[in-house]
């Protein structure tokens, strides 16, 4: 069950407006629903869960789009290293170095987490 059975059509209709607006108040205005109603719904666990589910889906789609274009973005940065403008070359080099450092840090954190999880798992078995 996805929880939609417990929400009214009005509640389901307001969710995209809340997700697309910079604030709850603006979302209410765009959806033509009172702030009092929406703030009341936000106290309801089912509504909050459905809003979060929709928000997570939007974020997942955005991340998928970014992942799909990472190679193209990387190729563009590498091409900019050969730019005629030194400032463009420098900026591209800085970005590449920064992104590489972050990727290495992420990999190291991932290794540490796996190691900790393994240690905890071994400790639980004892």
C-alpha cells in the first residue's frame, strides 16, 4: 500500500505544488489551498510520508540525470584545459583537482565505513 488511499484528492493535488515552490506558503498560494489546511496536513504522518516519498522521487530523478551526464561534464572540463584563455584553463584545472580530491575522500570514507561495519559484525558474532 502506498498510502494514497488515506489521502484526499485535494491533499494529493497539493503535493506537486509544495515540491515545486520555494516555500510552503508559496506552494499553498500556487495550489490555491489555505496555509492552515496544509500546515494541518503536515502534522499528519501519512501526508508527511507521501510528501517525502514524492520529494525522494524528484531527487532520485535529478540524481539520475546528473549521473547520466557526468562523463560529458568531465569531458568538457578536460577540453577547457586547452582553452586559449589562461583563466579558463586555471578554473578547469582547479575544478578537476577539487572534484578528484572529493572523490578520493568519498572513497576513503566508504572504505572506513565498510571496515567499521565489518568490525561491528564480527563483534556481534562473538
